[in-house]
C-alpha cells in the first residue's frame, strides 16, 4: 500500500510538472496556448485562407510570434508588435539567422500582415493581426490547416522592434 501511495504521488507530480509547459484550450473560437506567461491565440478563416492571431504577455514593450523556424529564429515568419499611445505597430519579419531577424520588405519580400490592432492595459501588451496561410512571399512560411508547427514566442521591455527579448520560448501548435 505504501508503494501505491508513492507511485500515485509520483504520477501526480509528473502530471503537474507536465502541465507547467503550456495551457491549451479555446476562447471565443480561438485555440489558446500559454507558455511562460505568453499567450498565443489563433484560428483559421477558411473563407479567406488566413490565420487570425493574438499574442499577449505581461510587458509594456513588444510581443512576437514566429511560425515554423528551422532552427532558433532562422526562416521563421516572425510578427512583432507593440502598442504606443493606443496605437499598435506591427512588423512582418523573417528569421535571418539563429538569433536575428529583419523586415520582409528589406529582403525583397512583402508586408503581409492585415487587420492590425493592439492594446496595452495594466501592464499587458496584446497585439492582434491576420496573415495569409500562403502569402506567396518567399520570406513567409506556408501554413497548412491540419498540420503541426513549431512556434517561437517572445517579449521585450521596450517599444522597439530591434530591442532584445526578455523571454523567449518555443512550443508546438496545430493549425
């Protein structure tokens, strides 16, 4: 009986630890994942072949999501944004290296982010936007409904697209 109690205790501890990696669910039709206090919400819009996205974290600086990196930040379709004076500023970037990114437009690509919005309330920054599942831009990654993708999530303390991140995590989502 003592071993049964220890075994159940170990299983319970493992379940709690496994749950610390992310919180999956749905809110208002969005799939939701929270990892290290960064929340990613996403849903597809089949009529427009697009992905509606919200990213939030406890910061008054920038927040970002990068879709489908090959390693580190390399090749990821990175959307980074911040809110300043009630206006959202969002940039469409591509991972140019393990630890670097640049605007798509500086590398011959296009800015494919639409429906830009954002809020900064009580120390939480949230950006929202829409991107095409396949923009045709060689700097962007094609996303396919029903497939799984690695995403990187990050935030920084400054309203500056080039400021270093304070927190960076990666996780996997299903589109």
